[in-house]
């Protein structure tokens, strides 16, 4: 299989690239290398003969088209995006550009390429548009997001992803492009940029800085270990039905405060200095429009494609904290550059 991955130098895209290269697929990563994309995340596969990287902005349709023609993919995993909700509050235009216009380009380039493929390759070709559960909005105390839950995005990030999902769906219905959509809950794991909750808490804890908790810390997310997401993506691209959406989630609902407490326990266990890490917790101003609760019903993916998350929250968190403890060579330069140190997304 020849897989083209957009956004493959980011957190999830690099995990997918490392996995597919390990499985023997031929992989081309296309990435603009924004502040969120790092070749160091691809270092484990950089020298593999079945791996290639191209620095391309998905908003540059001509270059993207050339990459498709030269590489001749069988499948496209579209992950390139601006992905941080806090940043979307201050820089919405970047989210509209990449998440909407960029996705439009990916769909158009894929369509032009797919239409000229010979019949057997055309039949097998797939585009997987990777999206988020945040498009569904916010849940109350009960209920789960299902694939037929109406879209109700609340942040510039989730609105741009919702728009991109609608484009992907339209390209299937109007042009017949074999597109699938996945909507996944919050991921965590190795190589996640230290601007997102779990790595921020791990690294601030290691550095003895305050551990910021937004609002009352009671916002609930459904956490999934990144490699479980990667397995779901491979399964959906291989065996999913074009035109269909698949929710992906770990059945691991936790409040943000519970997550922070768990990180503190693990840091106390593996990197205790003097005081308990919990003493560093600081409640800070809430995010504007902060969605209260997300929770995923992944039963379609489990029932139809046989997917199951391998990691529990406990095993996944243990792996993640240990990885950060052992990989300062990856995150050290990012911290030196100030990633995740300054609070973003507060209104004046
Ligand atoms: N992280 C999560 O919890 C989560 C959950 C569900 C879905 N998703 C979705 O998965 C995808 C990947 O998320 P992530 O957490 O790995 O994001 P990330 O921010 O870590 O990585 C995004 C990557 O896209 C690249 N990129 C950004 N703009 C680009 C452009 N114009 N052209 C080419 N490349 C560009 C960046 O350089 C970076 O390598 C996103 O589409 C996101 O919406 C993420």
C-alpha cells in the first residue's frame, strides 16, 4: 500500500507514519512544518527506504497535485490541520485557511488524481478525512456522541473542522470520491506538543512550574491513547465504507482535574523531588466557550470493523509519562523555544 499522509509531522500523523512504515507500507508525509510539525517526530523512520517526506503547504494546490502524481498513492490520510482550540480563539484565520481551504484543496487534488486512475486502482482508492468529536458541540451530564448527532461546533477550531467534514461528505455525494470521515475524541501519548493538557502538566510538573487547570477543572473529555487511534484509522481506511463516518473513542471519560491528579501521581512515583506535585496545581481563568463534556459512542467502529482500544487510561498514561521522562531530547528544544509556556486564547 502507498499511503500519503498530510500533517504527518504532527502528533497523530507522525504516529500513523511510524506505524505504517513499520508495517511495510510505502509512506509519503506531506507537511508544511508549522510550529506544530517537527521532523524529530519522524526521526525513527527517517532513514527507512519506504519513507519519504515533502515540505508542502496543503493550501498550495499545484505542489500538492505534483506530489500526488509523483507518489501515486492508494490511500490518503488527511490529518494536516491547525489543531489547538486556544490558538483558534486568537488566530481564527489560520484555521479557516488550513482546515477549510486546505481540505478543499486536498479533496480537489485527490479527485483529479482519482478520476484518471485505471479502474482497479480507482475502485480501491480511499481518502480518510480525520476529524474530531468537537464538531458535535458539548454534552450535558448524560449521553454520548453518535455518528448521527447533529453538528453544533462552538469554537473557531471545531467550526473549521465541521466545515471541512461537510466538504468531505459533499465530495463523496457529488463526485463519488471514496471519502471516509473519522471523528475521534481527545488523544494523548508520545510526541504530543507541550501546548496540550497532558504534556503541559507533565513538563510543568518536571520543571516545578504551576500546573494550570482551566475554570473548575470539571470539564470532561474521553481520552484515547494515540496508537489506538492510529489502529482505528488504518482499519477505517482498509475496511470502512466510503461515504460513512466513524466515531472513535476510548470510553475513558475523565474530568481535567482527574487527569491532572493522575499525572501528579505518576510524577510523584517516577520523578519525585520534594513536595507532592499536586501542590503545584493552580486554577486559572476558563477558556472562552469551553465545552463542558465530550463522550463518544464508538460502537459502529467496534461492531462493524471489530476495533477495540488496547490501552486503558491507566496503562496509556503510564506509558506516556514514562516516554516524556525518557525523551527530553525531543521536548527540550520545544520548551527552549517557549512552546506551551505562555497562556493563549484569553479574550482581552
Ligand atoms: N489531538 C487530538 O486530540 C485530536 C483528536 C481528534 C482529531 N484530531 C485531528 O487529527 C489531526 C491531527 O491532529 P494532531 O493533534 O496530530 O495535530 P498537530 O497540531 O500535532 O499536527 C498538525 C500537523 O499539520 C501540519 N500542518 C498544519 N497546517 C498545514 C498546512 N497548511 N499544510 C500542511 N501541513 C500543515 C503541522 O505542521 C503539523 O505537523 C487534525 O486534523 C485534528 O483535527 C486531533
